[in-house]
């Protein structure tokens, strides 16, 4: 069992930056690929970024490429999402998730989910 707790969300102006963190419980964090997803009101959950267990592989959704960076610190059981050049359309609840398999763009591939953190970008 893995418990995930996101933090770092908030209100920021367009063009600004935020760094989200996701802290995981347990000793097996480094055996999971980790992902970030987001969901805006009235929209489906959208893939944002994912990272392999050893951080050797990362992948990003098209809408965030070049602006967001996913990273992880296996010693701290934490995955991060650095978000730069934020836009109003980035406004959503951001979720982190853990997968026993590889870093997938599909939410169904993930086994554990956090409760989310709200990110609001004002214009």
C-alpha cells in the first residue's frame, strides 16, 4: 500500500511558477513509476507528466512540454512537478499517482492516487 500526499498548490498569476510535491509513504517508493495528472472542472482527467523508477525516463503531455519538469528524490520518497510559464488553462486540481509498471500516460495504469492539490492561474 502506498499513500500519496500532494502539496504546493495555490494561486499564481499567469507567467508565474509553482512547484508541486508529492510525498509517498512506505519503503518501496523507488519501485514505482510516478505520474502527475490534472483535472479541471467539467473536464476529463488529463495526463501531465510521468517518471520512471530510476528517473531515467520522463514523458510529458503536449500541453506542458517545455514548461513543466517532473523529477523525483527516491531518498526522500518524493516526486516533484516544477511548473513554469503558467497559463490560465493550467488551472486544475493536480494529482500524483504511483504505478507498479512503467510511466504511462493512461490513468488506468496507476495503482495509487493522492487526493490532489488545487492550482489556480489568474490572467
